[in-house]
C-alpha cells in the first residue's frame, strides 16, 4: 500500500520513482498531488487503482491558483489498474507545455536531450481518448503512450496515428476495434520556440 503524507517536506519532492514494485492502493497519495516541484514521477508496473488526479479543480476561473504538480515532465503510470478518464487539464502539465531541455551526464558532462513522457498505457482508463495529444505529434522530445486501455469508440481522428484499440458498447460491450492508421508518424521535430536550458538534474 502506497501511503505518503502531505507534509511540508513532501511538497518539495522533485523526483519520485516507485516503479516495478507490488504497491497497491486507491487513488494518488496527497503528497504527490500537492507537490508543486514534482518533475519526474514513475509509478509504472504496480497495482495502483482509482482515477487519475485533476491538475486543477476544474474551474477555469481559478486555474492560476489551483494548478498542482504542473512541473511534471515525466509522468509514467503504465501497467497499473487506474480507471476513470484522462483529465483534459493534463494538457497544461510541463510534459506538454515546456520546451525541450537537456540533462548533463554526471561523469562526462555531456548534454543529452530530455525526453518528456506521458504514459498511461496498460490500465483500465475509459471514455474518449484525449484528442489534444495530437498537438504534440511532431515534437520529437514528447512521447505519449495511451495504448491498452478501454477507450470508447470511435478513436478521435487526430490521434488515429497512435493505433489505439477501443470498446464499442453498441456491439455488445466487449468488441475491440483497432482503427486504421493514417499517414506514418514521421518527420518529428523539436520546435524553435524554446531552445531549452542546460539541466544538471538526472533523469531516466
């Protein structure tokens, strides 16, 4: 059972890696949801359940004041038992909104591009697959993985290139459909809007 108290020190969390364990539990620990400086979160390959947490309280009027864990550049929740849907406000996370950065090798000092990751694959997430993920299709440093969930048919056309399977409730509730793939996902690029800054923090 994962249990992390939302104490003042826990809110200063920067990197959390609890992947590949046998952790169970419903919902996200408050310390992770309320950690404004959390940048790397690895909870993949556990048995965690519950809905994905909102990044805001859902009220656009209070967006600037209630954004939580916005600094996430790596969110890996794959291979768990999460349910519910992908909150639309996840598109404001830094995994999507910040430009490309770099990490410095602690031994050689060499800089390598920082890969941004949003991975909720291999769960029981349902509803409409988030079409907004297509906005970052051409950005080489952004990786999005939504596969092996229970998305409602049809898959939105903008993200058909992800080749997601879906569940057609009108066909008995258990019929999986794989949509046709559109043009290959090629010529991915790094945008010129942000050249990135050297980042000495380690990542995976």
